[in-house]
């Protein structure tokens, strides 16, 4: 049975100044040149696809001193119109946090929390109707979990990431249908205890294999019906269709050089 797509509002930032001149995750290699023109074309394709699906895309102005701003998901977590700001683990990205908060203040958001503990926004926070799933192990501090729970009023489920390639939760897990607490994830990215927790909470989850995870296939965005994901994650397309979703493959190969794909470029503004 076809699923219902909800209208979403996203915040994105064009890769006008994108480059890889340092390495803060295993995907980044400053020795591999970035084709900036192609990166911008790929990003525009993603933006245009969202709009064609009926979603609203808000834009954050890029800054030349912050080449990773294209990964807008890391700048905050928004639930019920409440904005939990980010605090980045690496100095190279630290200034992005205030740029995001300035945007929210300028666009009518009034319930804003500047965090005391390190969290990298929707990189490590995934929102379902019941839980706030929270990654830890490489970037976000475990102390950020209680802070998020107190401000956002959602029970937090801490999940330990153990593979450095999957340094953020959004590289290893995707919420497919928030209203039904339906997710897909790659077990190999998580500790044994966290795998057991995920299996208990989400017994019907779509389980991704190693090849699709390595293509960053879990770094995807779903509106409840359409799932926009890296086109190289070919093993996920049929299982998604079998569950009534419509997968939409997209090429963000240039942005993958910085360690991010569809979800990393997309922050959801939840009313």
C-alpha cells in the first residue's frame, strides 16, 4: 500500500566554498581534489528534488572560512519548533554553531538552547515520534544526551558507534517513518549492546548490508514515502520498495569526499 508523504521544511547551505583541506573523519583526504562546480550541481539537484516533492527549502548563507557548512544537518536539532544548537568537536567547524543560531533568531524561532556539551546536531540526533536516538563515540558527548532530553522533552536512547567510518549516527541509521517509529540501520556500526537495544525497540527495522552502508546509503532523508538516498546504495532500493517506500537515488559523489551525503546536507525544521 502506498505510503503518505508529509510536507517538510528543510534548511540547506550551498557548497559555494566547499573544499577538503583538512581531515576530521576517515572519508576526508586533502590529497583528493574537489570539483567545486560539480559539487554545486549535485547539491542543486538535491535541493530541486526536495522542492519538486513539495517540500520547502530554506537557505543558509555560506561563509568562505567554513567549507563544511554544506553539511547543514550538523548545525542544530529542531523538534516541535524548539532549537537545540550544536557545539562542534573540532575547531575547524566550531564557528558554524553561531551561524546557525543567528539564522534561527532571524527567522522567528524563540525557543533556542545553546548547548553546554558537544553535540553535532542531526549528525548524532535522530527523531522518531517516540524517541530521540542519540549517537556517541566519535563526536557527540554522552553528556549532551541528558541536555537534549531536558530541553526537547523526548526520551533519549543512547547508541554507541564503534566504526570510525560511521562517525555520526546519520551515517549508520535513517528514520524512514517517524510517525511509526520505522528505521533502517547498519548493525556493524554499533556496539553489541546498542545493536541489542535497536533490535528490541525496532524489531521490524530494515537492516542494511556492509556495501550499502559503505556507500553512505543510510545517510538518507525520508518524508514518510519518498526516500532520497545515494544512488550507489543499490541494495536498499528493492527492500524499500517492498515496504511501500519510493527510493530516489541521487549522486552526491563530490560531497562524499567530505564525509557526507543526502542527510548531512539536510537539516529538518520540525514545527
